[in-house]
């Protein structure tokens, strides 16, 4: 974040889990990561901006090409006033499908700039986020 401090996002948005997955797991790893980033940076977390509308097959169980379409229509988002720049927080980016799908929902809700922040990313696959987000 040191190189990024001139234009930090106004808020962090952890990748949401479907309620059934959250109950099964007992925690949301993206929320834990966002909490650690927030503690260090002072950037607030908006945990209610994006919602996972229906349960999907875990991305780790899908082939690369299946990941790109498995999340279509899985997320919805709503716009909060006076916030234009968000960072989506995820643990691992393999295909970019989760980040891209959420970024698309956020853009359609009216947010102007969406960044994708993750702890790890796949080395073997090129992650393409399209016109919706920037991988940071």
C-alpha cells in the first residue's frame, strides 16, 4: 500500500459468502483479511454493499473456463452516497471471475472506481478483469 497511498479507496468490500457457506464455515476469510487491512490503513469496511444472491459451486472445484461463467448473476450491489472508490478484498485470485463479477455489479450500481486486492494470485493463468476493475 505504500506505493498506492496517493489514491486509497474510500472503503473495503470483502467478497461475500452465501449465507449457507458462511454457516458451514463459521467465518468469511475475506472479511478477516479486510479487517486486518482496515486496522492498519484506517479504511472502513462496507460489509453490506455486495450480497451473494445464491449458492454456487466453490471456484476451487471448477476448471478455469468454468470459473469464468459460474458466477454470472451471483452477486448484487447497491450504491451508498458519497462513495465512489472501493477495493474488493479476496483471499486468492485465480481466474479473476469473482473480482470481475463483483466489480461489474458495483459499477452497475454507480461506483466509479473499483480495485481488486487479494493476498495471492495464480501464477499460471492470466487474470483479466475487463472494464470493471483494476488488479492492485
